[in-house]
C-alpha cells in the first residue's frame, strides 16, 4: 500500500487549490516562469513553475528586465500562489511532452530524443490560459569531460547562512543590488571555463526556487558565467515539515554523475555549512567524476554568523588529502595549499582559500597538472 503524504503536504495542497479556485473566479490567471534547464544529446530536463497572478499583471512574477528588478524586494519572490495540478505542454527540438504541475506549481519534465545540438537553446512552455513562455536550456555535448559545480550561499554570494534571522533579512528585505559578491570568484570561474571549451557550470544550492530570478540577475550583474541552477523548495515534503538541504545536494550530485558519466567535476563550496563533507562523500563514491574540490574558507566573523562557532562546521573530510597549510600573503589574504597526491592515490585533490583571488593560483596549478 502506498503511504499517504505527510499531513502538512496534504494541507498545503488543499489550501493552494481552494484559494486558487477562488482567485480564478476573481479573474486571476496562470503565469509561467521558465527556469534554466539542461541535458545531454539524448536527455533533456526542463524546469519551471506556474503561478497565479492578477489578470494582465505580468509584473506580479519575477522578471529579468532591468526596470522590474531595480526596486524589487526579496519577499515579493515568495508571495506568488502556485497553480496546482495544471496541465502544461513543453516543446523542445520538435518534440512535445505533456505534464502536470505539482502541488507547488513546479514543472520538472524530462524529454528523450529531443534532437537539440550542444549549446544554448530556448524551449516553449505552454499552458492553455497563460502566455507561452520560453525557457533557456543548456545541452552538453557527449565529448565534454570537464565541468564546475558551485555552491551559491557564502561561496559566491555572502549571505551568512544558516543563521535564519540574517538569512531572512538578506533574502526577504534586501534588493538584488544590495547583496555582496565574494571577491574574485566570478573572475576565477571565467578563467577556468575559458580553458575548457564548452564546459558547463551548475549552481547547486539549498536555497528556494523563489530566489532563482534574483540569483540569475545577481550572477549576470557580477559577471558569473551562465549555467543551470539546482535549487529546492522550502515547504513540507511527503515525509516531513521541511526538505533536507544536504540531501538535496547529495541527490543532485548523484543525478549529474548519472546524466553526464564522462564529466569530471570541479566541486566548489565553502566551509560554513556541510560542503566539505558532502563533496568528500561524493568524491569517495564517484572518484572518476571528481577532478578536485575547492573550498572557500570563511573568516572568523562569517564562521560565527554562519553557524555560531569560530571553527569549521566539518572538521575533516575523510576522502580528501589533509591540507598542508602555509601562511602566505597575497593581497592581504591567507591561502591554504594542498600537495598533489601520487598517481596511485585514490584521494581527491583539495585546495582552500579565503576567496577567488586566493583560490585562483591554487586551481591554476592543480588543473594545469591534471590536464
């Protein structure tokens, strides 16, 4: 017998359905938000969401237009009512797939044999009472053998997670232009990808899909390479009140290893949460899919704000070589260096530094040697 979803999930679904029906009678209609999808030459994943907005008010949902973003507060990204169990059609590369939105209005459609060539494309998401929306998708070639997977919070953008009061202020109150980028990380990513033709970058975070339009705008403003985002939803699940952030990251990493078995990933995160342990676990289980791990070391103040302790949350990473630390000055920053393992070593190379400027020379040496 199939187990019934958790009570909170059932209540959430019924509430959204009934409120949605009432709002439709008042003239509200569906609006489609297209997220960035991805795929191989044989398998495509299209992501998006359908929400209810007042008739003719497209500005009720996040937009990538400059004028819509200029004064937008973060909380506005979370007040859209999901369109539950709405039929949608996805058109990609001459192929058509029909699907239904879930209880939170999300679309997650997989299309096989889509006939799209490697590179960026636009697919169409259609709902019978919504304007047709185009969503970008990245097709990764079968000959691609390198890519980047990057955390977001405290790795490329300072948010002081998981201290909830500070995180809530950053997420719900501040505008996009007021958020702070971690120095040197955008330039680091651009340099690495310039040396690897058509290599993809994925942004993996425990943040909510409600922040995706803001994050996309933030990445563009600060010069980060474009790439699909793998976010989650903060609501109840079929088994509990909240989703597990670490489990979301673990599952996403496993899925990427399955979808792109020929790619060796550079995993980039920070030591403010669980990234070293999650990345180390993945490297141990999928050693052929990880080229190296790079960790941004948070300064003491950010460590305290992140998890209430001046030290790292994860004190060791079993599968990564212990870092041989050296105090060195580079533009006033301290860097950490890891010696390269012998060819017979099964341990994954790992480097750490305070920001992109500190990590840049370490990864330049490491990736050059690896190549």
